[in-house]
């Protein structure tokens, strides 16, 4: 298992997604609807992606690959990776991450819709 580290921007995005999902769930419960909202589904996908990253960054469901348009915040020569939180969805969300700063750590750099 890897310990998750967060840059402030990525932690903020994660919390915004979580808050939106919780608010949508509360509204759905008040209205008596059974179907999940888009906000709930999005957070579920992003959360699952991050949990899989912490367990196995090479998990086949993540479709992890190197991403060259971002710079590693700890070592400009080191790689940054992109993991797919969603597939086959317009504006599918991606999680950008790198190894480090220490062994057995992964830093979440950004959580964003596919660029």
C-alpha cells in the first residue's frame, strides 16, 4: 500500500466533489428519489480511482500512463502519471499523480476533467 499525499489544489478539488455528492445525496433522500445524481456518481468514480492508486498504481482498471504536460513537484526529471477515474464519458475525470516525495508515497497532483 502507498500512503497518499495531496497538493492543496487536488485536496480542495476532492473535498468539493465530496461536498457536492453529499449535498446531492441529502437532497435525493429528502425527495425520496432512489437514483443517484451525477455528482454522487462522479465522486464515487474519483474516490475508487484514488483508493485503487493507493493499493496498486498499476491496476489495469486505472489505465495509468505517463503524462508529460505536468511537472513533478518534487523532481522535474521524474515522471507524472495520469489515471482514469472515468471512461467513455464526456469530460471524463482524470487523476494526475506522481511517486514521492518519499518511498511508498503517492502524491495526488490534480483531479480534473480530461483536458
